[in-house]
C-alpha cells in the first residue's frame, strides 16, 4: 500500500493555515479584498463541485442560495425587532441569528426546490435551476422588507463573541476559516458511505438503486449541502460588503459560479478554490488592462473572459485541477487505503440449500408490439446454479431486469423469498439479498476499484451524512472497505484496489461488478454474461468462484453466451428463443435437444 504524501488531514489543515498566515502577511489591503472575494466564491463553487461534478446535476441557480444567506444576514442585522415578522423579532441584531435564519430558510427552500426539480432528468434540471434563479432575483428585488432593488445598506460590522470583524484582514481569517472547514467536511463526506452513494449516481441511477442506494436522497444530500455552503457564503458576503442588493444573486452570477467550477475542475475539491481564484483574479486584471489596450472603456472583459473560458474548457475538460492531477504524483490524491477493520459486518441469514428463493411464473413482457418475454417460468433454489441461455435478442436480459425489479412484467408474477416482487423497488430487493451485475458494465469509471466494490456493501452500513462529515463513521467505514477488499480478493483483483475502475480491461470490470454484488452479502446472485471478455484462465477462475459460492449455499442465475462455460458449471439450463422457453433440463439433456440445436444453428450463433 502506497503512502500518501499528505500524511493526514490535520497535516493538510496545518499546511493550509500556514499558507494563509504567510499570505496575510504579504498581501496589500487591495489584494486581501481580492482574496476575500475568492474565498467567498470558493464556498459556493465547492457546493457546485459536489452537486455538479460529483453528483452530476448542473445548477445555474446557486447564486439564489447565496442571496438567501445574504438577505437573512442583512435583515436580521438592520431591521428593528418591531418591524420584523413575528417570530423573527427575537433574532433582531444578532448576527448568528441571521445565520440561523439563513440556514433554516435555505433548507426549507432547498427541500421544496429539490422535491420539485431533482426528479427532472436530462436538460430539464438545468432549465429548472435557471427558472428558480430568475424568480429569486425578482423576489429579492421586489420585497419591501429587502429594500426593493435598492437593497439594504448600513449593515453594521460583524461582532462574534466580542471580536469585531470590520477590516479585510479579520474577515480574511473568518472567510478562509469557513473555506477550510467546508473543504474538510466535503472531503470527509466524499470519503464515506453517504459520499459513495452520491458518487454512485455517476454509474447510472438504475445501477445505484440496484445496489440499494436511495438515489433521490443521495441527490437531495448533495443539493442541501451545496445550498448550505452557498448560504454561508451569502451570510459572510453581507458582512463583508456591508450592503446587499439583488444584482449579485441573479442567474448571471449563477452562471459565473458554474464557470468557476468548470475551469477549476468540477469533479475535484481543490478545483473550487482554483476556479474561484483564477476567475476572480482574471476578471480584475482584464478590467484594468483592457481599457488601456483598447483605448476606451466598456465591458470588454466579459467578451475576453468568455473566449478564455472556451479555450480553457477545450484544452482541459476536467479543468485546471484535472490537468494538475495528471502531473502531480498519483499517491497525492489517493483515496484512503482500507484501514484495519475491527470486527465484521453482520451477515445475512442464508436460506437452506434446496429452498426455492426466486420464482418467475408466466412472465410476459411487451415493448409496444414486440413480445420480449412470452409466458416464461423458472425457479431458482439455494445452492444451485441455473443457466439461462439463448441467442442474441432472445429476451434474457429483459427477464433478468424483471427478476431484479429494474423492470416490471406486463403480466405474470415473480416471488423472491416468498414475497411478491411486484410493488418492491430494486433497492428493497437489494436490501433483501438479491444482487446483480449488468451486461453492459455499470461502474463509476473515475472511482477506485475498491470504492466501486464498496458501493455494493451500501445496505450493510447505517452511517449517514452528518456522521461522515464529523468522521464518526470510521469503524463502520473500515468494515465496509474491508468487505469490499475481501470480495475483490475472491475475484482475483487484490492488486488493483486503487486503480480507477474505468481503466481496467472490460473482462476485469465484470469481475469488479461481481465483487460489488458479493459485497452486499446476497443469497441470490444474478449474473448477466459474466464471462464475456474474460481470458481462458480468468474464466476458469470465475467458474471456480461460482462453484465455491454454490457450495456456500448461494443461488446463482447465470445468463451466458459461452456454451462451454455454462455446460461445465450449471446444474440446470433454461433455453429461451424469441422470448419463449424452448427447453429446460440438465446440461446433458440440453446438449442433445433438437429444438436447442435448431435455435442455435438457425439463430446464426
Ligand atoms: P438478450 O439479452 O437475450 O440478448 P434482450 O432481453 O436484451 O435480449 O432483448 C430482447 C428483445 O427485446 C430484443 O429484440 C430487444 O431489442 C428488445 N428490447 C429490450 N429492451 C427493450 C426496451 N427497453 N424497449 C424496447 N425493446 C427492448
Ligand atoms: Mg442480454
């Protein structure tokens, strides 16, 4: 196991504080103001890294949450208790009360907006964020309590616990302290069970749900955290500017924040600070420089800025942080190695060998006029390997998706451990002990092999967002990673734990999927073409593993193309062609069955 260059998080924090201290000594007051603007932007952009880069949801509306935080601070700081709405008068003049109000308002707004927009897919989500960005801008500008478009001025200097933050230098420490805290909390979150759930969204919602991840709540977590960071930035902004008006919280600002994230590197935590820094400094510099070059004044920097953005995005689609990551030694970024785990995760009660665990009864699945499955029935018992074979397009994967509740039968019934599968989600089925792999591999490509496998163990952990942010999840997390490492060892990938999953050959990616499925401690394992792309020796190793699992009482349903692989392994074989069962029996019976021979020869296989 390689050592990390940054030995521990606390060493990283100490280094950051040392750098900040050094800078505060050499920066001019003007540069300090700039540094403060960078810090404020970094906080919001950090939320975008989580929301857009990690969770894959593009938001143009983050500036609205900055506004919620800023107006909460300004109203509580300036409006006399008597003029505040009832219930808020208690908070009047109390800065932390403004923060409290801002956070509560943000969470309420984010929960409502999230409930409405997070279920939108594709381009509708970004469009939805533009819509709320616009509405909030007008809401801020037209509300009497907020001073209309004129805004709220004369915000007094911030006083916290007897300390006054009136000048750039004291605010510098406050703002950058908040940035460090937010970076630590975000890094902790990403390196945890809840963070993996958010990161698993990148592997596709269907995959994540099949691993037991509640994808809506994973999205909501990212959304709330991003909104809270923005609101805290807004609160600090109000006390930095001492003046709040609607203009900086519109969609234009939302777009700016997104650009900062893209330029800095939208899927990396340092990208937030780099992006904010580059954009803020570049804008100042261009505002000074361009009138000199062009001989007249105007908003030329916007144009140059736009062009610069296009160039940077073309040269480094992963942003500056992505480019740096390619030149800085890899160990520097290595995610945490599996710690020695104390104790193990709880195991599931396994059905007795021979007990029927999964039953499909006359399943029919129509896609429009196409009948992909027609009255197919099968049953699978614990300690058995059942192979489902048939030519391409026969309907194997379709049946498979229905068995794992990813898809619903048009008619027919499926029972898992005696329960009706109709009405259960893929997530519930995963928690109940059914694990699957995908014919078209669904891994989070940029994430390590170890963490990909650990997604499978999601249902075996309990710790949530807050516990992970505060690092109260370490014992459980070590067990989850140890379980993932153990299952990866079983499929022969022990020496690839820290490799990015997407850089493995396809055959090995399938093995990662099997390890991920096993990490859920399933009693039923559904494998869709697991041997495709494997070399001969790898196939033999996989066959050995499946036999061993079977001996341990696992029920295995195997969809396969490779006849030799199946025939040597399966206890029973079901053959389907054009969606219908054409034969069922032992491998010996199937091998000589005329209908099967006809289907395979006739089907061009
Ligand atoms: P197999 O896995 O046996 O190769 P599939 O189950 O993937 O076959 O496909 C069976 C048939 O159903 C094919 O003709 C395929 O085009 C069709 N099919 C599968 N999924 C869908 C879908 N979501 N919509 C429409 N047709 C589909
Ligand atoms: Mg298929």
